[in-house]
């Protein structure tokens, strides 16, 4: 697997994600260890310091699967905010953890649940709360 790109995460997102992951129910969540590893390697900055082209929680992001060219568009959400619209992606899904903190144009390889390695590239961040001025969401 290729080296993972540097990532930037807001302190607000990091605090909220750690609260979920360290709660009693969070200790057994699938994807917990992968997300903890991402949080540990991330540069943590204030919401005001987040670059406008970085995927944060509640960002709407368009990305592609590099192997197939298939394009996807989801809003990255906390596990309790996933809905039936087909437009939300849990941060605990393997691809959700992979997207957090990446910038437009960056790619990452990530293990899929079936053991394969997937590579995805961020095409565009259609909405980012920090860019929209929603710093305390």
C-alpha cells in the first residue's frame, strides 16, 4: 500500500469523534481502530484554520474509485446521522475514515471489507461547514 497523504482535521471533529469512539458503545464499533489510527496521524487545527479544500465532518464530497472511474457523492456524517437517503456516509465506513482530512485532488489507498485495496481520489468538496462559516456545528 502506498504512503498515506498527510491529513488535517479540526479540533471540533477530533473531539467529537473521540467522544464517540471512547464511549461504552463506541468501543465495539466496526471501523473504530482504523478511525483512531487516522486521528493519531492527523494534524489537528482549530476549525478556523481548516483549509477550504479539505474533507471535514458534514462535508459533501465527490470522489472517484480510481480502478473503475466510478464517481460517488456523499455527505460524511457521524454514525447516528446516517439516513436512508443514500446521500450520507458514516465516518466508520472504511471509505469514510479514508476520506476524512484529505484535500481535493488527493488520493488514498484503503483496505476494503473484502480484503482488497481500493484507491480513491477526491474530485471536489461541494460543501464544507468551515468554508461556509459554520464553525460550531
